[in-house]
């Protein structure tokens, strides 16, 4: 909201500049519902419009940082366990699973932050 309390709309490019992300990211957020806006179908005005309040809502929330120490500790546990089972060789599938799990966890953290849920 601006200093006088008005609500106004802006284009995807304008919202992306304020949020410091690419316009494609804003469009993806709009399509999947992480960000709210309206699509205009007019003959001269086409495309998404976002309110300044929606941008303010997203700017007020920050995604929690990744807990790299916890991930590395878990990696060490898995490596130790797998080395006992495999004679010292770390299975490639296990590494891929760990990386995949870390990515999923980060995506969930970002989604919670965008929804405004408290950080656990």
C-alpha cells in the first residue's frame, strides 16, 4: 500500500522488479496460486495484473534459510551407516535421495513463508 493507503495494480514486470525476481517467476507464482492477481483479456490490455498489497505481502515474508548443518549431519549419518553395509562405498542412489529431499524441504519452507505460516 502506498503512503496514502491506496491500492493500485501493476504489471508482472513491475512486480518482478519490486520482488527482485524474474517476470517468469511471478507468472509461475500467479498460475500456481502462490501469488494472487487478475488476468486481463481485453483487446488492448492483456496479461496479469497484481496489486501493490500482494507485492507488499510477499515482501513482508522471508523464506527461512536452509539448515545446512542439519543436512550435513544427516549426510554423515547416512554415509556412516551405508559404509558399514557396503564396505565403505556410498551408493549413488542415497546421495541422489538426500539431494532430492533437501530440495523438497526448501520448496516447502518457501511455500510456508509465502502462505505466511509461522516458521517452525
